[in-house]
C-alpha cells in the first residue's frame, strides 16, 4: 500500500488495470457506452396523437417517448407517469396530442458523463429515464435505469 501511495496510484489507475471489476465498471463506463440510440429511441413530434405516441412508447419499451422539435432537439418527454396523471386530470385522452401531457424541458446529460454519476442523479431525482444530448442540444440517445443495471453500473 505504501508503494502505491508513493507512486500516486489512484482509484482511476486501479480501474484501468482491472476494467472488468466493479470499480472499473463504475469509473470507466460512460453514458455513451450504455445509452440507447438510433431506432431504439422512442421519438415523436409534439403534434403526434396520443394514440401514436402510446404506440411508439410501447414498441420501444422505455416507459416514455421523447418529444422533439424539427431540429431534433428534445422539447419534452412523455412518460407512463405523465399518462397516469393526464388520465386522472382529463379522463378520456384519446383526442389529445402528446404535447398536452408532456413534461417540458426534460432533464438531459452529455454522452461523456460517467454512468455512475448519472445513476446517482437519476436516483436523487427519482427518474427512470434520462435524455442524452450533444453540446448543441441535439438528441443523441436516452438512458433507462434498467440499462445501468444491465451494465452493472448500479
């Protein structure tokens, strides 16, 4: 141990030496490594009907759909919880557009963030999903708590 300290051998150095271990996974797994992207993402426009938004949610299995503008920037998120609250408030939602019940200004992270840090943010905010954007705010992907568990980050 004294030799390690004298050589300034850090936890990050240990993680790089043992990437398959629990510490390695936590310190070397980034959001970009575990996020869903491309066709796996549930994405709709705000004028999408509730029926079509629910169809997209169900087909992608993330418990949500991302609402984007014409430039592919996330402007909202519509989750299973949003649906329950909307039904409770509105009753019949079949004639509504997804914009009517979406949560505006969804929480987003960068793909370069450490997955373990994002997991802590999600836990603290009681979130099941987090959107991933680039520096310009364009949608890159999304992360579900199950993705973090499958990667053994948490």
